[in-house]
């Protein structure tokens, strides 16, 4: 259960065989788009810039510096050549008659039609439940037929007192799933709430095994990292020459 990372996995269990039929990680702050792609450039790099149509670009594709070989398209606009301050934006909008009296949000809207604007992921803190509900409903449009093949759906139960927002997300998802599945697909399955701890129940790896794997990964990273000579002041024989 999550807002930026609402993960799901649909599995079929026959005898001792488990088959994954569908899975994804959904970002409700991006209208229910897959979290695997919502903050990525078309080349696969991390998005840093946004164009007027909502397409996101990494720094390499946007600026042309160190563009990846996987990049197949280029933006039609150049990146914003200044900071996002009222003074700088007004300087860029000199040909707009209302630039001197315009507010910052109006200047941003005007300039964003001519330049790629800096992009950052939206913050989950304080987001409206209405926005999350609409994004969840939009996401279900594409996955509901897949979920209709399940006989049992389990949702992670959220603590009501310590995390009321996530509890609201849980109830919204339960309500939408149960209502739309029954209405649109005649679904007669069951929906259960399960404790978060059951997500790893039955896993073969113990806590000690997890720590061992983490240590091996860290050791592998150290072996791959380039070795550099320590700075002079870190060497045991380093001395400071007296001043004249």
C-alpha cells in the first residue's frame, strides 16, 4: 500500500506452482501511471526537465551534453537559461506586455511554453485525497479486467492512528475495487485486510541471511569502486612545514 509506490502482484497458485500474471508499481501522484516510467526520460535516464506537453527529459537529452546512446528523440525547446525567480522570468518575458505586473505563477506559465522547465517529483505530504481517488480510479480502468480473474484480493492493513492518510487510501482502494468489480464484472470474490508483516511470511531468507547478502553487496561495491590515493593530510607521515 502506498501513494507514490502502490505495488500490486496478481498470482495463480496451482498445486505447488506459483505463476505471476501481472505486477506493477503505481504512482498515484502521477495520475496512476507506472512508477517505473513516471519519472523517467524516454532514454531511461532520470527526468530533470519538463516540456509544455508534459514529456519529461533527462539532463543529457535536454541539454545535449552526454546524451545516452538510447536517446532516439530530442526536445524541440531548449532548457530554461536562468533560475525560476520573478526577476529572471520577467527578463525572459520582455515581449509580453503584462510581464511587469504578472505574478510568478503567471510568468512560469508563460515561459514554460517556450522553454523546458525544471521538474521535480511531487511531494506526497499534504496531497488531497480527491486527487488520489481520481488517480486510483483512472488506474483501475486499465487493470480491473485483470483483477477480475482473481478469487481473493488481499490489501495491506494500515494503522489508523499513526498514519491516517494511508488508512484513507486503503479504504478508498477497498471501496473502489469491491464496487467496480461487482458492478462491471459481476465479481463474487473476497477482499481481505492483512498485516504488513505477512508480506514476508514464509520467506526462506532469515534476517541473518538478509544481513549477509547486504554485506556481500557492499563488499562487491567496494571492489568495483576505483581506488584513489589518500589525501596528503591523511597520511601518517604528513607534517606541516613551519612558517618563516
